C-alpha cells in the first residue's frame, strides 16, 4: 500500500516522465538536426565532434526522409539538414584572408 502511494506521488510530480527524458539524454540519443556543408560534402558528427566526408546522395536521402515525415506531421529533428560552413570552409576563408593581406 505504501509503495503504491509513492508511485502516485511520483506520477503526480511527473517523476517518471523526467526520468525517461533523463535516460534519453544519457544515452546520447537527443534528436538533433544534421549540419552539412554542401560545398565540400561534409557532415558534422556531433557524437565525435568532428567533420566527416559524407556523400551528397546520402544527404539527399535524409532530406527526402525529413520531407516525408513533415508531410505526415511527424516531428523528426534528427532528419533535418541544416546547410552550414564546415572546417574546410573555415580553412578556405582563412587562406583567402591571408592572401588578401599578403597581396599588395
Ligand atoms: Zn565546407
């Protein structure tokens, strides 16, 4: 009887829900949009915090998957592709800057 009362209290304060959310984060399965550089075909891997080469055909597949889910009102932020500058873009930008300074 005592344990049942505790469960009710836990449910009342949303303990179970927050516990589930907590476990979700712990497993590193937070749904996050993908960051992709279309110029260099590079994808940012959040789990390893690094840029990796990623084929354009694959990213197109992910994009169409996202559209597919969106049309059915299913929230899937992990399939959202955000086009952004990658590490190589940064290198290029830096080199351009140096070149501008170096050239008379
Ligand atoms: Zn790039």
